[in-house]
C-alpha cells in the first residue's frame, strides 16, 4: 500500500525530530482520553493494517470475547507533544477504531461525529464550531484551595494562575491550535481560553487536546485543573458554550441574512436550525450535560440556562445570538449555552448538529425571542407557569428524555450512546444521592446492582461493567428504556443453569 502525502510526512518528521514514541489517542464513550504508545518502526504497518488493542478495557466498548479492535492513526493529526523532552521526543495521532473485519466500530465517538458531518455535507452544509471552555485551577487535586480571588476580566497580580494560562496558550499554539483570546472568569481562579473556530471534526480533536494540555501544564506547576461543571457549591459553574454556524460549499455563511425582518440578521435556515436546537435540547441534554454534577450548574439564578428560549441580549436563554459584529457575515452564529466541559465533544457536536439539521429538514418554526431579563431569577415552576419549557433538572430525567427520543433513536451509531442510558438502570439510588458518573465508571468493576430473574424469582448481583457490556452487545435491539428494563427483569440467574431467559431471546 502506497503512503499518502500526510503519512509520508509523518515518517520523515519522526526521523528528523528524533521521535521515539508515538501515542495513539482515542476516547471512550464518556470522552475520557485513552492512549497507547507505538514505536516508530511499527508506524508504516499501523497506517495500513492498524494496531490491535484490548477494547474490553475501555468503558462502553466491548465484551471480553469481543475485545479485539484495531486503532488506525490519522496522519493529519500528527503533532509532537511540547511538554515532553525534545530528546527522544513523543508525538501523538488521533485514531479511528475498527473491527478486525474492517468495519468502523460503533463505539468510536469520532466515527459518530464523522457520520453526522457526512450527513450535513450531503445536504450541502459544513459545520463550524468555536467553543468557550471554562475551568478552575486548584492548589492540588485533594482540596478546593484556589490560586487567586479574581473575577470577570480581572487583571490579577503576577501569580501562578496567570503563568499557567500563559504557558497553556503557548503550548496550544505549538500544537497548531489557534487561540482567539483568554481571560479570567467570574469564579476565583476560574479561567477561560477560547479557541479559534474550525470545522466540527477538527474542533472536537482540538477540545480533547486542549483539556489534556490544560491539565498537563497545571501538573507541571504542581497544581490541578478541573473541568468539573460545578466544583464548588457557592461559586459559578464552568460551561462549554458551543458557538456554531453552517457554511455552504462556496464558503458562504448560510445563517446570515442582512435583510432579516426581525433584525437579528438570521436567515430562514438559521431560524429552522435554532428551532431544532430548542425542540430537541431536553432530549440531547444527557450528552451535553452527562454527569450528576452537571445539573448542579443548571439551576435558577445563574448564567447557565434552564429555560428553553433564545435571544440576543438575554444571557440566561438556552440559545443566544452574539451581536458583537452584527453585520459581518463570518461572525453570524448561534451560541448554545447549556453544554459543560465534562461532555464528550465528539458526541456533543454530533447531537447538536443532528438537532439543527432536523430543524432545517422539518422546517420547524422558531418561536419569538425572549429578551425579558426578569426571567433570570424565575424558578422552573414559574417558568412553566408562563409557558416556557425548561431543561431536565436531574441526570435521571435527562436519561428518560434521551431514551424516549425519536431523534436519538435515529442517531447514527446510537450504540455508542447506550452507555448513558444504563446509568439510572444500574442504580437510580446512586444517581439521586449524587454519585458522580465518572467516578462510577472508574470503579465500575467493584460497583454492583441487583437484577431479577422472573422465571425463578431470585436475585443476583452483577457488576456495572458487566451491565454496560451486555447492553452494548445487544444494542441492535430497539432502543428504549422500557425495553432495557424488561431485559433486566428477565436476565438469567447464574444459579440456574437451565434458565433460558437469555437477553437475546427478547
């Protein structure tokens, strides 16, 4: 197999830059970075045939007896890691995950986004994304001691927090990720670094790199960076506002219409797109806000939205139309404000794009904007009394809405998303008590739940990892929460070898 120009460039750069290790990057369903290192002599074969790894060790991927997967490196994502020594350097490439038969693996988040992006391209659109990613610095990972007490746009004294942000931006630029600007956020030691917009696929890779870079630089200084949505109860939460727009094949922003009769410079396509975001926001909230802690941020009285409305000046709405440069076509975009930095960026971009495209295809009508600033302090009950829908206020509610969503059921590679649905099935009590879902995944093998065998009337405990793997294996069945609950009720008990209530029999 002949090398592509990008692959040839990688091999030549490795020789000239003394690269001794190449890390293959990919993520699990929840967006946690995974990696293994490959020596340069194996790269040529890896480009052609992939590198095998045990997928059963990756949450949401595969069962033990279905564990063999192949990672194919994407040569266009090659970068030398600047926080590693220049001598015996280390580089990275993002990977696509395939089965031994060569099929794109459904659990690969990058593949999910690629399929939705391809769907958009078939309709003549390319999605551009520019996220605002907020996070906190703490003195160490054990406590909540911050590095400064600044607020919005404060010019703090020359301290560790300032140096950390500066060093992070310089490192991102070395990685080929352009930064638009940065500033101190509202909370003490809370920061924001905004990336220059790019196409959705590139930006998702950039967000994964961004989060790792922030943590690596913080660790170099002996501190800890947290992307937790609400790390401190009495301080502002951290969001990942997703600025998005659609461009046609000629490079024109299809969201822009200077003759918009409503004065927002929005085209009909843009209004249909926004209507899709508003309609399906409760159904994809599980993806954009995937943890218990996410819903501690989405509360009345904060800038994180709970009301499903849109506006220009009202920052408590779900969708905002930035008006910094109202008559500039390139700057016309919509800002989705509910996502937080704990989400998987591949899936978050995919579901929002899918919702927007659905709005365009169905020509959904956009409700009037809600510029009323008094809604900022309204409770969910008060908003509902005024006829304003709200986002789910718990992870359990988000799961229910996701599971019953027709759009999510149509979603490409929905198998990759079923791991989210399993959370409340596994243990609603843990969700109600506030267990962080990421902690649950880290300790999945030791956490158990009780399942019931209807035939023999007995119960047994199974591990959370077993539950996820089993649901993933049988996910070709119709996807509904009720169906999976039924499956759990008839799961065979290990003590009855003659039990025929197998999951595949339903």
